[in-house]
C-alpha cells in the first residue's frame, strides 16, 4: 500500500479561520493505480493549459483549476482517511503529537505496512516516525515537496475538502459529496 498525506490548519489555539487541525491520507493499493492517477492529473494540467510544474493547491488555485481538480477527484481510484482535531476554547490547542497518535492508530488498523509520502512538515514527520517506532510498526515515511508531486496535491485537495465539510456550509457539503464513497474513515476529536 502507498499513501500520500497532507495537513490543513495548524497546531495551537483556535482562531476564527483555524478551528481545526486536519490530516488526510490518500491511499493506493499498488503502483499501477498511482501511475493512472498521476497521468489523469497531468492530463487535467494539459487541458487547462498549465505548465508541467504547475501545482494544484486548493487554497491557492484560481476558480477554473480548482473546479477542474474537484471534478476530477471522483474519477480517480483511491481511498482516504481523515482525522480532525476540533480546537475547543482559547486555552486548549491541537498538537502534532496528538494528531500523530490518532493518525497512527487508524493507519495501523487499516494499512499496517503502508509507505507514506507527505508534504514537508518536519514536526509532524518526526512525530509520526516517533509514534511508529514506539509502537514497533512497519510503516515508512518520506517527506517530499508538493510542487513536484501530483499525489501530494491530491492529498491537499482531499484535506481541503474535508476541512471545508467540517465547517458545514452547503457548498462545502456539496463539494464533498462526490468523494464520500472513497472515504474509509473520518474521525473528529475535540481537544
């Protein structure tokens, strides 16, 4: 199994636009499904007349690329899990160690031998490795730059849509609906 991970939000106390710390892991069973997904994303990039290195990043893309990518997602062959920590009050805060603990538990249950590539985040990376070693699990991790990796970009869109859904707006729920069949697990905890 192969996984691609990205996060949304930041650790710390709640703020108006940052009430959640969310991580999504996009999972593929084999290299063939990874290659097909990457090729589909490359074709979308071409249809949109974007250069080869163009990054699909949900919060930074203009409307046309964002809508194109969101429409593409239901046609791709993957599964995902999402973990969200809802920040609760100004004294309590979400942390990467807590996120790593929740995430490792869910990954170990469903995908114990997975190889994970993740967007560069040294703190979360270190916490995931620490938790994996502590629990003597077989998971492997590698940090990569999202600008050079279309499947990290897919994880970015999945985590962004998952975060929007948590906020509960009608548009967010509608955007999430086409990918719900790909969801293996979605958990929300309150810090």
